C-alpha cells in the first residue's frame, strides 16, 4: 500500500527532515510512526498525499509514484486518502453535518446517498446526535471524531492521522485509537503518527520509529 | 452529468449569496457607474448619427447664377455641366419655380410681396458623383455665368466626421475602463479568496480540484459584472429620459420630434455581456493567482 525507498526530504531552508527512509506498510495494516517532535513524523505523513514532495527516493502509494505526480492528478490521489490532523482543520462557520459532508461536494454523490454516508460516518464515531451542532460546541475529542468522520465519509482505502491524540486526555485518546482499530478491522489501511509511546505499546502493531529523520529501533 | 450540474448549481448558489452582500453590491455599483460613461456616450453618438442620417448626406451643390444672366445663356450652361464627368446629375431651377417653392413656406408670401419683385436667381442643383466635392465646387465657381456655389451637405458631413471621432473616443474609453474594472474585480475577488483561505486549504487537503475551488469565484465575478451591466443600463436609461425632456423642447422649436433613443436590445445585451466578461476575467485572474500562491 505504502512503500518508501531511500526517501530524503530537505526543506528550502536547508533543514533535513528525513534521511534515507525506507519502509513498507502492507494493505490492510495499522501502523504507528513514533518519535519525538521534530523527528520527521509529520513530514513522512505529508509525503504520502503529496502535500510535500521528496527531495530524493521514491514514495509509492497504491502502485503510484506520488513524488512524480503532476499537480492536476493530486486531488484524485487525495480522494482515496483520509487525512486527520492534530488541529482537526474543521470549518467553524458550519455544522458538524456540513463539515463531514464537505468531501462529498465534489465526488458526485446524489444528495440522498450523500446524506446516508454522512450519517453512517457520524454514527461510526458516535456523534450522530450532534450533527446539527457547531464544532465549537464540541470537546476536543469530539472535534477530532468529527474530523475522522470527514476523513472516512468518502470510504478511502487509507487513513493518515498526524498526532490525532496530542491535545486529548487519556480517555479521549484511547477512544480515538479504538475508532482507528475498528476501521482497520474492516480493511482500511491506517497510519498514525504519535509521540505517545505508551499508547502505541498497548496496541502491539507495526511501529516505524523515527530519530533525527532516520528510521531507528523502537526504544 | 447530473453530478456536474449539481456542482455548478451549488457554486452558483454560493456565488449569488456572496454577491448580494454589501461588498458584492458595491462592486457591481462601481462597474455600473464606470460603464455608464461609455454606454451613455454611445447612446448620445447614435442619436447624433441618426440626426445626421436624416439630413441629406448626398454631396449636393447649389449653383446660383448671376441675376443679369439671360435665360438662354443660363440654359446653355447645361451643356458644360453634362460634359463634366464628376457630376452625377443636375437639375435646372428657374427663378419662377424657386419663388413658388419659397412662397409655400409659412410667412414668406408677405415678405416677398413687400419686396415687390422676385429676388431669386436662376440656379442649378448639382449632385456630385463622389464625396470629394471641393475641386468641383471651385471649378463651378469659375464658370462665367455663376454668382456663387453652395455645398449644402457639408454640415451634415462634418457632423458625421465628428461622430466618427466621438465613436473612437467612446471605444477607447470603454477599453480603458474595461481594463480598470478587471483590476477592480481582481481586487474584490482576491479579498474574498483571502477570507476563505482556511476553507480552500481544507478543500485542497480532502481532494477538491482547483476547478471546483475556483468555480464559485468565477460565478461571483460573472454575477457582479452582469449586475454592473444592468446598473449601467439603468443609469443610461434614467439619464436619457431626463435629457430627452430638455431635448424635446429644443427639437420642438426646430419643428422636429427628435429624441435620444435608449440602447436597443442588441446593444443592451452587448453592454451586459461585456460587463459580465469583465467580471469573469477579473475573478479568474485573481483566484488562479491566489491558488498558485497558496501552493498545493
């Protein structure tokens, strides 16, 4: 599903975020990317939906060389990837329902089918009752669940989450991770970046540990 | 196909909502006021042209003979006129006929009676073959029996020439204002894009194409332009109505029913279409530039 080979990423300022990173995550797996802040976790995740391009090496997603993808092709790549961010990136000028429905605006579903999908996604994250609320009215954990619902509403084959639990208490964080596990159990490939080593060890899944931009042995 | 239509309808709905906000209405007003200038100028020029066309634009020349020229000599002049290749046709007007024509004008018989004699000379009315009548006028003036030569159509042709200059000025004005209005739309749509920056960034992350993101802005520019065109038409219409009240009084004193006509359906459509094109162009330049700046 995801294959990095000898990937390096240097930012324009000369800062080297990733060095010689190679790994493979098979389809249907749930894997964690761990490491301290600044170790390159976010950069690694951003290379997959072509938010950033590698400076060297190749990033293959679903058989596609993402690093060489032409700009107009990028949106179609992203439609098959659900993205979840630490800061949720919700829109606060509209309801929970409309936030989740956003990706369906351009994927061509009929309104009836779209409504069904939005409610199904909200149901999976346990927020069906809050569809009319504004995201501001929700707790941090609930907002992150809205973001997850938005990420899965298009039924992507791959979910990427960058520090989804960073600002949450332990209980909310566990709940979020359980949702990821549930999606993984129905066949979605999931890659979660986190600095919370303790949380990761409880799940016993594949771990890619980053240190100073290189893959190292997990501590 | 239905998905495509649905997306366009949704984009149009959003654009309409934005256009009816104060900033959108103000933008349309700016476009309308600016376009009213060339549109109004055009309407005035069309009026002037109609006035000129109503006058006889044929290069017609009146050749007045000296009063002491005998009728036989006067008729003999016809041979010389017939030989001149620059003359299309001519007509001899004896002084008696001219007097009869003049007497038909109200008030004239009294004046003529007071004179006691026919003050009019024999004359030829000559129609030239082409527009360059000045050499012909000069040559006719040199004939021995001729007292004076008048080129009647000259004022009308001067009016036509002035109208041509005016038309050029109107087109230049329209082009200049068009560029200026593209810049105005560029600016207002650019600000709109900035206020929606957050949403645009999210849309890009979840796989929206640039075409999808640009669409509401395109429609917004188009709507703003079309509304501006309608405002321009309204201003011209109201302006001409007010002007026609005064013109009517003036024209009536010349025994004319002349009025400035409002722009016809074709002209109105052209003005609104031009305004819409301006809006769309400004919006397109603006939003594609902003999207490039934001990266991918």
